[in-house]
C-alpha cells in the first residue's frame, strides 16, 4: 500500500481535502494482513441496518445456511430506542457479540439513536460517544467503520450522509467520523473499487435490496460489477422485508454462495470489500498458506493424529485412516485479532462422511468457540466447505482450527485456509 491518501488529496475539491486517521487505517489494514486479493474474481458484501429482532429470527438463519458474513450497522442505543417487531431489544449486545464471533459478522457504528444532530454536542453524542459505547458493549470486536444513517432534518448540519470526499472534511460530522474510525461508507454512488486501497472506497454507497424486485436483480448488479472489475455492497433493513422480500434475498444468497463455490465470486464483509484487490492472488491466510500440504504438515498434527499425506495429479491432501483422530493446527493471533476470517477447504469422500469444523481458543474454549458440522456426500470430486468466524480482539492469544470426522469412512482434505474476509 503506497500513498493511501494520495488519490483523495488529488481528486477532492479544494479547500476541503479528505483527511484520514493514519493510525486507525494502518491498524485496519494490518488486522487483515494487507490487501485481500481475489485473483480476478469480483466480490460482494452484505450489510444489515439494525432492526435486529427480525434479523435474529429471519435473516441470521439464512446467513448461517449459506455461510455468508454480514456487516451489521448498529446503534449504541438501539436496544432502548427500537422496540417491538421492528426493534432490537431481543438481541442485546452480549448476544450480538457472540453471534458476530461465531458467524463472521462485522459491527459498524451507525450512530447512537439514528436521529438528526443539529449542534456540536449532539453530533458528538451521535458519532463519538456512540463509538465509545459500542466499543464498551462489544469488547471483543473492533468498531472500525462508520455507516452514516439517513436522518433527515439538517442531515447532520449539511453532512448529508457523506455524499462526497470533501464532506468528510468540510463538515464537523465528517471530521468527527474520520477522527474516530478507520473508514466510513456514505452515499457516493457506483460500484466499489477493487484496487486494494481502502480510501478509494471511502464514502461509497450500497444497493438496497429491501425491495423484492431489486433483490431479484441482485445477480445482474454482480455481473455488471464483474465486467467493470469492481465490487458490490448490498444493504437491507430486516424490518422492511416482507415474505416476498425474504424469498428474493434468500435467492440472492443462494446464487452468491453457488458462485463462490464455483470459484467465480468472493463474499466478504464491508471492511473486507474496502481492501479487496481483483488483480492479485495474495490474501492473508492465518493457517500459513501451505498450498494444500505441499510443504508437509506445516504445523498440523497430522502425524500424531495418524493422517497420511498424499499427492494426486499435482494436488496435495491429507487422508483420514481407520485410526485417525481429529486433525488440528494452532494459530497465534497477534495483530490479526479482531479480523473476520473465512475457513475454506476442499474435501472429498467416496463413501460420504459428516465432518465437524471448529475454531476455538486454545487455552479456554469457553472464551471463544464456534463449530459447524457438514455432510459430505460420496463423490469422486472435491467440493468446497466454508465457515466464517470473527477472531476475538481481546482475551484470546491463539486459536485452534480442528477437523473432526464424526461419522462415515474415507475423507480427503485439501488446502485448508483461514483467510482474511
């Protein structure tokens, strides 16, 4: 990454050049291990704007079913100001944090109350104090992004959601946002840059899929972005989705998951999309980038767990035997703590097998633990598995990735990775 602010300094209209918080931006980039290369694939991200009662009941199951991460735009006072079916009180912050860690969700600051702020004091309450409050309420998660709410009235004294780069310096609201956060979305239209330079996405907008007709067209937006070598951010309000809208969103989720499984699309968080780079294959892998055991066990316990290493037509994989136990590897977190990760691998079983994938705190699974069990059908071909997690920012020094066959026979595992997402 060179000159992260240079493009904006050149393109922003004087006398209000865009100014960013270099310390926060550097931490944001380091957490993900640099730019997230997609090797020529376009990328998408999904954003949920509060209303977490319905998210918990109707959208969370869909995100889990299709293994799709989401960035939740959360208000620091949402459990108090949002009540009833369209409210958020049924998902208090401890539960929100647990769900984020277990499912690879990212939390963004979406203000304190989603109301206009027409004074310096009110702007500070809605932007700065909400950031502090969310950080206290969600101590294991980094709050790195701001998602401007549509507030009406004075629109944060003319800030108007961040419709241009200059608005983040010209208006007090924009300056407060950039002082407190690494990056912000906004209302600048268009597809997202996939250059690996996050500031080129500062203030970028979204495609709202509350409307079923728009959600059904979601794949067309992805295809158009793909032709331009760019990415797409989709957004929904759970409370605005009726039965037809939910069906359309599920259809889009299923299509995106199928495109990902076919190797034609990457699904990231909004933070991940900020850093996506389409012309690079390089993407940080916490498991060490062993290229499918090409260089041996590379820290995996394969020998003691009685797995064998095999090569087949240029591919390298681990093979389960009759006496095999769980296959695992420990990963220190360090600067990568707090990042959302995609656990990805290819598996094959001629007989069919059920496989449990876990990521948990090495010292104390009670502090952090997540697991999913997959049914791998008998086949002569490898198929991909995906599981997203967010690594705790505090309290966990290292995580263990563990693969446990819980039933069935033959199993081959190829190229396990824990990728920045």
